[in-house]
């Protein structure tokens, strides 16, 4: 499954305008380390979650609209203490986000429902995933956060 996601990600990058010359992608002749391959597969999975049915995505300063007056505008990342995917942790950690939710400043925690007058919202996913290391020489700079929201 991971190999399929990695192949889909690579093919999508090649189909981009400009011949796939995405500065965040490694040159095609470069052999990627196992860590870089795992991160690319994880990013492909998270991209699929962010564009999934019923999910509205936004980065810091952008607005996600779930309809019915339920809008979310991420303002700042408060905490990202999630356990890195490549280590063993005693505590799973969490990701907390300050956002305007239906016009009111609120705090959201990844995976936890938040009741609002416009309905329940869940911060369902966040990209990039948690990694103890980021092989910048292979993947470029760590991408900015993107958050996926859905009605709960």
C-alpha cells in the first residue's frame, strides 16, 4: 500500500507544469533514504485525508468552510508534541491549534470534537506528520502546516 502511495505521489509530481520540477521533490536520479521514502508515503496519505470527502483544509491564515456558517480560520499552532512516527514514545502527544471557529477564537485539539453554535467540528488531520528528523537535503524544507476539518 505504501509503495502504491509513493508511486502515485511521484507520478503526480511528474505531471505538474514545468516537467515536474518541484523544488521540494528530490531529483529523479537521487536514491532516497528509507526515512525520506516513509515521509513521502506519509505525506501522500495525509494529502488524501486533506482532500477527502467532507474535509475542508486550510493553512494558517486561510479559511476552511464546512457550510452552514461553520468556518474555521487557523491562527496559530499552539503545540505539536505528537510522538514522531519513527520513534517509540511513552505518551502519544497532541496537536493544539488556535483558530477562529464560526467567528469566535477557540482552541482545537487533533481528533477531539468541539461544539459550536454552528455545529460540532473536529480537527481531523494535520500535515506534515510528526517526524523526529526531516531529511532536508533529500526533501527540501519541511512544508507549512495544513489542517483538515470535518463536521463531528
